[in-house]
């Protein structure tokens, strides 16, 4: 007897490796971002929510750049090779993907921080308040 989980069999390992490893080229997680921010990070973390949401609480070290305002002129201070990591409110929000798409359309390397603010808090990490970054 099989369940809804096993009715469709899992892909053979040699087939599963490629899509699972490709996933890491598109996203990172809160733990990896937190760890990287505790040292000199090699990416720019973008909070793509509104300025008011950013001020209520954001990942320390993040820069607020709402996804609708991501344009070439706002990115000029960073080299073309700078990796951007976008995040929004959480898994229920598609702002991080919207921001990532805009960055990709501008030819910038980008990943999404899976979980967003919700994931950050779920991991027990603190948020910064205010609009100073």
C-alpha cells in the first residue's frame, strides 16, 4: 500500500542530483546569510519591502530597495559582479522573486533568501529597527 507521498516514486539519484544542486544557484537560507553577515560578507542583502515595513524590522545589514524601484541607476555603486540576495516578508510573499527577476533582467547575479523575515525570526535571529541602512 502506498501513500500520496510514494505513489509517484522518487527520481533516481542520478536524475535528482541536477535539479537539487541547481536550487542552490537560485537561493540561500537564513542560516547561511546570518553566518556570512557575522564576517565580511561578499554580497549585498536587499530588503525589497516598503520603507515602512523595513523600518518596523529588517535583517541587520540589509539595504532597503523596494522591488519596484530596482533600476540600473540605483545599482551603480556596486560592481557588475556583485551578488545580490533579496528577501521579503516570507514564503507567502513574492517580493523577493520580483526583486530577483528585476536584478537578473539588469544582468546582475542574484539569489533569494528563502523564508524572508518570517524565516529569519523562525531561526531565532533578531531584527533591526529603523530606516538607517
